[in-house]
C-alpha cells in the first residue's frame, strides 16, 4: 500500500493519495512516498475535520558512502525467488529489527488540506570486528589469524524525521498549490531520488545520514479535459564521514568525505578491448570518481489532455519535460590541501504518453 508518509487529498483514507501528475511513476525529486506492506489505523474527529493515523510499515535501508574494508558488516540479506517467496531483490532485504512506525495528523479546514507526520526507523547491521583482517593478522578477540566471524554482533541505530504536507486551491476551482517538506536522520529512501539512509563508521557500525526532501507543486485545470502541472523538488544529504588518517597517510570512511578521490570524474575512459569470447566491447566509464550526492534538483512541467471520458472508458495523452541536476560533495585526490573537486551532472528528459483507461 501507499506509505502513510504520502500526501492524501482529504483525511488519511487509503487510495486518496495525491502524487504529482507526472507521466513517469517515479514521480518528481522531492516527493515523499513509498509503496510497501503496512498496517494502518485512523480515527476521525469533528465530522472528519481532523484525522489522526498510525501505521506500521515494512522497513528498508538505503546505504551510501565508502571506505569501510569488505567483510566488516552487512545490512541487507539476499532474497529467495520462486514458489511463494518474494521475487529475488538483488540489493537484498533489510535485516532491521523492527518495522518503521509512522504517525500523522491531518486537518481539512474550509480552505486547504494540512498534514503533519513523524517517522521512526531502527536500522540494524551485523558487524564483524575481525572480518577484514589481512591474511596472517591476528584477531584480538580469538587470538587466531585471518578473517573470521569471531566476536560478531548486531548494531542497531535509531533514525527518523518529521514532515509537513499542504494542498490548497488557487484561482478559484481552476488550480491547486501544494508543498511537501520532510527532514531528519535516515529518511533518504522516502524521497523519489532514493538518497542514502545510513553510512558506516570505521568499525562497520551504522551512522544515520541527516537529510531531507522538499517539493512544490502548481496545477491548473482550465476545463475538465485539460490539466497543466509544474513541479520543483530537491533532496539533500549532509556529509557524514570519519577521519581514519594514520602514519601520514590520508584516509577516511563514510559519506561525502572531502578526502575522497574525485580527480577523474570528468575524464572519460574508452571501452576495454574485446577479449576471449566477448561479442561486444564493454561500456565506457569514468576514471577515479567517488563523489557522494549532496543534492538532486528537478524541475518539471507538462500537461494531460482527456479527449474522451465516458461509459466506454477514457482516452488521455500528455507530454512532460524535466530538467534534473545532481550535485556531489567536493573531494580531492587524497592529498591534504588539494583544491576540492565537485563533479556535477545535468540531464534533460522528455516523456510522452497515450493511455486508454478501462471503464
């Protein structure tokens, strides 16, 4: 079902959600939502003018950052496909100890729909203190050598945040204006851009990343057959990093470190040559580029036209344009005092759609 985080048009009724009118069902950067298993209860007051809701929903963890040695921890276990199991998820299913808990209050006055909500998430990792030992190195816990699971433990961290949704009419009955804002620690996955919830400390324990998302929406409905929409959204993730420099060697762990190497982000590397039984060459790539996302911004405009709506169903078509910008945290070539290198990516997207809606 839709997450309780998602804005609704009135009250907190399921299936009354108000997503952006975009053609692409990933919607727009800045929109807070999720589709996941959940259980929801709600109570209305004063003839449905006020509604209070509580939901227990499926957890999931998005991870970001770099620098932790392999074998130190894991946060997602692989899924099992076939039979009555869920389809295999290559990124794995989160091993969080508890579901996400969401509480929301909604108010419908004479003008506009208001929502205030909060989210609590408990992130968990399995940490292996001796899982990244070099061959021949001794584990201080067991006294034996080499990588091992001795001393492994579960590490849980609590994150969460709060948000606000508003939608009200403009230009009489011919328009709507909406605002969505959400922020906190470990709330990245509730935004359309899916920024990281957590990163790892040097020992493999988790650190929630502070961030959030915001979206402004303006819609015009000049007549029942025509809709115009304008959206602008942004999602942001703060630096969350730890200095592990030692012996004159600069190093760091986490998300957005200024010491990460971005020296070749703007350098295109040619495809590797065809070797062995390959039929096609590999894809071109960039050089050394470790820039973590600082913010993503997207502006969108489009329209929907409904030439027919009746007992035989409906026809509708639309065109959408989106401009998206991804900014990263500055880094260098692991050289103290080097000028920060901050790569940036821009894309222009055009979508078209023609749909028949069943009666």
